[in-house]
């Protein structure tokens, strides 16, 4: 598209999944920031609202419709808040498992082919006090990224519950083929090349066949990246090393279930899960971007949620899907500045700082773009 000044202007279509719980509030703040970016860089973002999770169940009776999936596919990237409700009280959890909010999330990941989930975990200098680790362990901080395989393994293997001779038995299957392992390994090594050039591949090769295949394929991929140091680590040891010495990690590469668990642990050791973004990617530039945290139904609608993880997810979207590195840098810088001048939401509040709500935090960041 050519604008009035004769400058080339790109028009990007961005899917917006507001979702459940605090999702709508935090997405609204990320869109404030995106709109400032559009203005500054004379780009045009067209937003397409997409229903997922509980929000979709309420309207369509299921957590993801064919239309919603098709809409997401037609976008350059998707920005998502969070989905799901209180599993004890929400009526969504009275539905069969395949109609609950989380099933929609798994279906959209699979339907869009998003096999690579990137979850950065780093320590913010300004929020060091929130880190639960001792000062001597923190040292001068840590900065790692979990690359989690997202469309295979236990999450998507055949499962069943049956009764055998009056005894209930449930089965889940963990299956990976070498191609699924290779493509996520390649993404992990590519990312390591842009970072500190170290990959820690995490498995349970002392027990599981799927892990032994994982190790073999990762070793093969590593041969194409002579500059990257590869180490293999067993998952139980990794869980321990993350709290013992998180500085040793650069890129952690692992399968779906291990990645689910280790990424929660990695985000917790930073002390600021409300700050951490994530990207779910495939080949090419399309991606779905969402905060690492959940939908926090207990504080929904109260202007209490921290929108920073979602705003930083929008920065990842700008960087990886729209190739707008300068804009992504702007967003990350604005977040840092706002922390430096002392604005905090309740979850990261500490003495002497200025406590603000969700929308004020969004305003403070957007005005610095
Ligand atoms: C996550 C979440 C999901 C997962 C749930 C909500 C299905 O825990 O994104 O880590 O296990 O992948
Ligand atoms: Mg999880």
C-alpha cells in the first residue's frame, strides 16, 4: 500500500484472542501499545477478533470453532491473552474434557502447526527482590529460554480410559517421530546462534525410548551447528539445576510435557511470572504470542493484573512475525523505563515504588513508545 507521502506502507492482519479471566484486560493494554507502534512507524494493523476457550464455549458451545481456526490462519500473527477459568467453580469444567477451554488451546496449537514454543525467562535487574533465590545464586542475573516442543508427545498421543475386569485403567501415549524432533531442534539451535550459543537438551534417556530417539536426532542436528555447545541433561537433574544454578542455561530444548513443567519452574525462579512472554512458532514467520502466565480468574475485571507479559508478547510478535525489530526494541525499552521510574502492578510491588493498575501500566508504557 502507498500512503499520501508516497511511502510504502504495510498492512498487517493480526488475530486477537482476548480469552478468559484477565485476558481481555491485558490484551487491551497490549493493543494500546501496538496502536502507538502503528502510529510511530506508519504501519497499519488490522485486528481480527477470534474467540477461544471459555469465551468461545459461552457463544458456540465449544472452545474452538472451524471458523475461528480459519480466521487465525488468515492472519500474519495472533496475539492472545489467556484462556480458562477456575477449575473448581466454573461451569466450563463440568463439560467433557474435549469441550473445556484448554482443549481449544491445544486444538489451535495443533491446527496452526505451532510446534515450537519459546518461553524466555530472565531476571529483571529492577525486580531482583522478587526472585526467590539467594543473592549468591542470582549473581549478576540469568537469561534463558525454554524451547518446548508443542504439538507432539503425551499431549497428542492416543489416550483412553477403560475398565478391565472391574478395574479402571487409563493410558496416555508418548510418541515422537524423528521429523518432529528435528524441526524443533533446528529452531532451538537457530535461536542459540543468536544468543550465547549453548543448547541444553533435556530428556529422560535413561528410561524412555522416545528420549533416546530425541538424543540421537538432537546430536545429528548439532553436527550442523559447530559453534553451538550442546549438552544433554536428564529432566530430573534439570529441575534441580534450575534452582541450583540457572545461570548455566542459555537454550533449554525439550519435549512437550517436560517443557510445560520446566517452563513454569523457570518463570517462577525469575520471581516475576507476570513479566514473561512467549511465542509459539512454526516454519516461516507466523506465530501466536501469549503471556506465560494463566488467566488468573481470581483477579479478573479488577484492574489488578500485570499487562507487561502480554505487552512483551506483542514485542515478540513485532520482532518474529512482522520483522519490526526497531519497534520491538521500543516496546522492550518502554517497559524497562517504566520499571526504572518505579511503576509497579501489585504482583511486583515493593517498598518505595508507585503502585498502578492494569490500564495505568499500559498507559505509562504506551506513552513511551
Ligand atoms: C501452558 C499451559 C497449557 C499446557 C494448558 C493450559 C493446557 O499449562 O501453556 O503451559 O499445558 O500447555
Ligand atoms: Mg503450563
